[in-house]
């Protein structure tokens, strides 16, 4: 697949050494930088190469063993280099949430994409039409969940005199939650409007189950099963009515929390062949917090002997020891996720050491400011010294990736071997 790299890194990129000579992304491994040796400034968000490789292969095999495909949600990383890894490993396509994100993917060589969201406004419809003309090999399906949306798209088409016929998926939703048709009757009415529309082709059914996740397998299974029954009923109804326009029907679900519970509902018996597609996105980097806790439930439900590994860390330096039991770190809300949970202190590397040690019991992050983190520890504990490094785990990779324009990829000794860019 074609790929246009973001070629030059320099001091305008947070985390790049300010005094270093600019370099191409594919040259960064030759610099022989090591994060723990202080060759990069702090804070720095990084990816562990061994965990990335493991996670990409693990999820691909999870889907293969269940007879379905994956189109990882690209909004997690917005990284062309990570899309390349996922596609090269066998991903069917890449999912996005907006037309802007799709444009990033198309430039990076993505040829099959699910926009797991409604496309509504004229400017986005203009943009999607332009992308499909610019990239003739591109197929993109977006979500439709109301007759009102169908009419807006038809009005845009008539006003622009644009001959575009857009591929779409019928979205099934959950009462009280996000978008999507709430009942089967409503879904079939929307599907009929799509089928009759000159502007749209119905390619399949979509849902998102992650909003019901509570970390209680009995509850989560019950709620997801109820959703997937409605998904299958909608698919059967559309199939009987002849609403599906293509030779293959796409059935897609799967956030990053309950992806194992939707797989059985992605392969209903229809008159046309069915392709089930998981859209999990956070798996590629995983985390040390929210998703790790939810993954333990997946492991229990599926009796897994191996699963995902945390690949993303943020490293900071102790910049002040203003009082007993408190260290202030060079990391804040501008650098690391905090929307679900605070970061987790994982590693301590004293100045001059080549390898980190696990954080002692009782050390924990208690607060973040814009540029500072508060690490507390028992007052009787000598704690870290000014200049020491602290490795932080995150909760929710999406909102750490979006704070960085590039991230170094390191080996298990924290040598920088590669890098990825982001396009938020």
C-alpha cells in the first residue's frame, strides 16, 4: 500500500531533543538514543516495540480463530505508521470517527474503512465525495440511523448536483446511550428509506456495545446479548426485504472493552455472505488502568492463557522535592490521559541507572496540573531524588496519543529503535 511519511522531526515536536539535528522518521533508530540515559527530554510518551508486536498479532489471531475480521479504530492512535502495522498483519481495514480522520487514513494508503459515526453536515459530505474521487480504490461505509439523516444527504446531493452514491451501515443503538435505532421497527423503516434513496447503498449493520460495560461479566453479557439480538433481527429483516445492496453484508461491532461478547452476533445466516468485523482500537497500545481491568474479565470469560500487554508509557523526571513525602514530576494534563483515571506510577530509575525498578509500595500519583504531577510516598521513605525518572502507566490510550505529534518506539532496554507520528 502507498504511504506518505511525515518525514522530518525537529525541536518543534514535543519530546524531540531541542538541541538535536532534525532527522527523518526512518533515521531515528540510527541516533542510538536511550530514554533512561536522558537522551530525550522529559516528559516523553513512548511505545514498547515488543508489546506492540504482541498486541497486533494477538488481536489478529483472536479474530481469525472466530471467523471474523478486524478494522481497528484508527481514532485511538491517528498514526499512519501503526495503521501500516495493523494492515500488514492482516486487518481488513481501518475504522474512523470523522471524515477528517478518514482523509488521514486515505493518505496513508487505507483502502477499506468504516466511519463508525454519522456523516451529516454538508462540508463533511463534500469532503467524503472529494476523497472518493481522489482515491478511486477507497471504499468507506458510514452510519445512518434516522430517516432525517437520509433526507439531509439527499438534499445535499440535489443541491450540489453530485452523483455520489455513498456506502452506509444501519446503526442499532441502546436506549439511553449513544446514537443508533432503538427498535427493530425503527431500524427497518430507516433501512427502507436508505434502500429507496438514490444517494445511499446499504452495506450492512453496525452497533457499539462498549457503553454498557460495567466490568461485571453477568451484567455485561446480558446487556450485550440483548443488543446483539436486535442487531441480528435487523439484519434478518433487511435480508428478507432485499435492502442490502452489495454481494457481501458487513456486520460490525466491538469496542475495546467487551469485544469478545459480540463475536457470535456478527455471523448471522443470511441469503448473502456475511463478513463480521471487530472495530477494537485501544488493543494496539492497551493500558495499565481501565482497559487492563476490563481485559481481566475477557480473560476469565474466554479462559485465555495470554492476552494484551501495555505498550504505552509516559516517563517524567522528578523536578522538585518540596516537602517530605512529595515529589513533583515534569508531567501534567498536557502530556498524559486523566479522563478516566489518574496515571499509575510503575517504575523508578535513579539517575545513572541503566534499568528501572518497580515502584515501591505506597508510592502513588495523586493529582495533575497542566505541567506537573504529584507523586506521594510515605514520609519515612527516602523516596526519589531530584533528577530521578518515574515511569507512568496510563488509563485510556486515546487521550494520551492525542497529546503527542510523535512517539519513540523502544526496545526492552529503552533504546529508541523507531518512531510513529500522530495526525490529531
